[in-house]
C-alpha cells in the first residue's frame, strides 16, 4: 500500500510550485499560457512558479521548450484536480478541515512574526548585504558573569587609553596587537577580513556600517563579547558568489612534513602560468597538471563559492578577478595556485532574495532580541500574569535540585492536575497541559534546574504561542491577501493529495500473480554478478520493490485516464507560443 508519508514530499512540491506571488501588474500578467475551463494561467504566474523549481534565473532562461511544456503539463494536472475537488465540496471533508485547523493555528502565528518582526528588518538587511565590509577591531573583555562595577570601570579606562593612542596617530594594527584581548590580534592586527550584514552581533554591525572607510569608532561599542573599538578598512559592492577554476602545484614535503625544493615547485608553477598566458586552454592544462584531485578531472572547476569559503590568500585574489581573468601565482599552505574566474553571480533583486533574507534574519541575533521585545509587549498588552498558587503547585511537584529532564512529565500529573491554571491573560488561561506541550516541543528548556526561576521562564514560554495567536486574530491576519493566497494554496495541496488517494491510489489492486508475472518478465532487472557468475535475486527478496514499481506504473495509467476525463469536463487550451516569451527581460 502506498504510504502517505512518502507522498508528502510530492505534495510539498506541488504546493511550492503553485504559491501565488503578489506582484505588480505587467504586460506578462495579460499573456495567457493556458486556460482550464474558466480559469487562466498567466505567463507571469508560470514564470514565478517555474523559478521556484529551478531556483536560478539563468537556468530558467536557458530552459528548452520541452522542459517548459513538461512543467506546464504538471501544473495543469494539478489545477484540474484541485478545481474538480473544490467543485465537489471535498474541502469540507472532516480530515481536511482538521488538518487546516492545525495549520491555521501554526501559520497565523508564523505569518504574524514575519509581518511584525521579520519583514520590517529585511529591507535594511538587503541594503546592507549589497556591500561587503572589511573591519578590524580591538576587543576589551568584560566578565561574562558576576561583573562588578570596578570591572566595568577598568574596561572603560582601558578603552579610553586605546582611543587616546589612536587619536595620537598610532597604527591601529599595532595598538590592537598590544591591547586587544582577542588572541588573534597579535598575528593579524585585529583584522576580521571581509564579511557582510547579518554575520555579527547587531551593536557591532550598526556601528560599523555607519563608518566611512578608514574611520574608527570614537566611543567603545559594547556587545555581549565586551567593548570594541572598530575600524572600517574597506567597503565595496559584493556579488552573491563566484565560480572559479584553479590549477594547484603542491609543495613537496619530506616524511616530517617539511617543505623541500620550494624553488623547484615555484618554477614549475611559473612555467604553467606562462603556458596559460601564452594562450593554452586553462581547463585542458588543469586536467593535465593540476594536483588537486577533486577539481583536476573537471578542468580545475571549483563550482560556485561565497566569500570566506576558501582559504584567505586564495579568497583575497579570487574575489578581485573579473570574468575570464587569470591570476598570477597565489601562495597558500597547499602550494601554488593559478586561478581563473569563470562566472560572477550579481546581487539579485529584493523580491528574489526575500525568502532567503527572512531565513538569514531569523538566524541572526537581532531577530532574537526583537522577538523577545515583541513578546514583552504582548505580555503587557494582554495582561499576562503567572498565578502564585499555580506556580506554588508546580514548585511542590518538582525537586529544584534536579533538571527538568529528570522528570516524566507525561505521568507525573493526573488528568485533573493537567488542567490546573498556572497563568492567565486577557480572555485566556495557561494550564499545566500547555506547559507540558511547550516543554515537549522545546527540549533545550528541559536542561535547566527545576527551580522557581526556571518554572517562571517555562510558563512564560508556554504563553508565547497563545499570545501570538491572540494578536494575529486582533490584527485580522486572516484577511491579509498574502495570508489568504498561501492558505489557499495549502488547501489546494491537501485537495490534490485527497484526490490522488481516493481516486487513484486506493483503487490500485495488485495480486500475487501480478508480482510473479512481472518478476518472470523482468528478471534481467534483478540480476547481479558474483564470482564472475550472473545470478538473479530471489523473488521474495524483490517482491516489495516489484510491488512499488507496479503501483507507480498503474498510478500513471490511471492518472492519465482520470486527467483526460477532467479535460472533457474543464476544456484545456494551451498557448505554447507564449512560452517563448518566458524569462525575457
């Protein structure tokens, strides 16, 4: 029997390709690629959906008409099933409504977080990420725990001394080597190399991006790491990555790992560089002489990579080259490299990066800060309050000398105790049951000692989702056009899955004779060589594999017939010539 969990990946794909992107009207919105009864698929929709599958504009532009038609056919099948399912009222079925109820509860809160916390920040993040910066810093440590007023005074006095030396004209790198508590400063003068927005703590980043190249902060910047004096040493527009090839001539080393004949290695590398400069094909030479086994067989191709992915001397040169340009000899601990950049990914538009920017922002420290501040506001607005008697009840149940992981939460409370109210908010309550659910989903919180302070944090954590949900309802998120569009496509995914299950998969019947017949007719598929003899796997060993193969084949046959019948009910018209205009500027 076909298992639902194996099918969910396919459903996710269908949902993905059908997500409606809200965009401004354009001429492409008026070009119809296909009609399904009274519904239309516009070129603009086709482009947006196709791009979500290939995730690369160049690949989409270079796609063949055959690939575009294949994709359109898949999309039409999907839309036909959904249209028919909606008209038959399958959306109201109990299983779909139960699924939708759970989805709405989760999606409403995540949509609210994106709208109120994430989206207001990602445009600024996008603008900053357009540039890469190179910075140096001088770090003055502050104790992470039990800091005294004197510790703070001493740190700020040291920062003042550092700033005075810089003001007097001393070299930043020398001062960093002498004063910085960053251990690497003695070797690199405080240099942090190139990076971009979202890769460091907000306080550091905000101060850095306000500087001009060559400037340093005139006041110490405090972060969770200590006090920083920061200098911006370079700032320039960045790409989203480069593709490069290289030729590596490795150092020769003795049995102790010491480099030998370094001059000979250098001369060999120089000779190869002269061949490249003389017009020989880079890829051909790389295949012949490069000592990097991973890339030599591919003509030296390293594929795409981002800044800081390669070792710094290599990275420093590669990211200064233009497309087609070949470097001089580049020295790294691996030997001598000759580098050629073959492609540069330009910094793409905000709309194309929007989803990735959301993910980047959510991984960064600023999101955590803004999220906590937003929850603080909800706690205040909805008058959240931990009940003294509820907290007292929990304290009586836990041993404060043990971590929460020491307790079996599912058995330590009776059914009646699980309904005990431990906190309240406007028109709502948090019960022991909610706390257990929260801890089961947030296992990190279980590692703390079960003392009153921890229990307070856990109760507040259990209140986060209910408070967010209440705020989402108050803000009418359910009426937001983008929310409605995404919810609709989730519904469509469920409907398509239900149609496939009820109309196709459940009607597939396979008897033992079918399996045996298939095995007899396709024994060559199950043959293998052992000790120079060709053998065939026993029927019992491949029976489940055969069953799955037959199911797939029967599904395709039944789906073809089912879709053809739907096309009679909802006539389909394809304007294939319009696809020629896809992905043109």
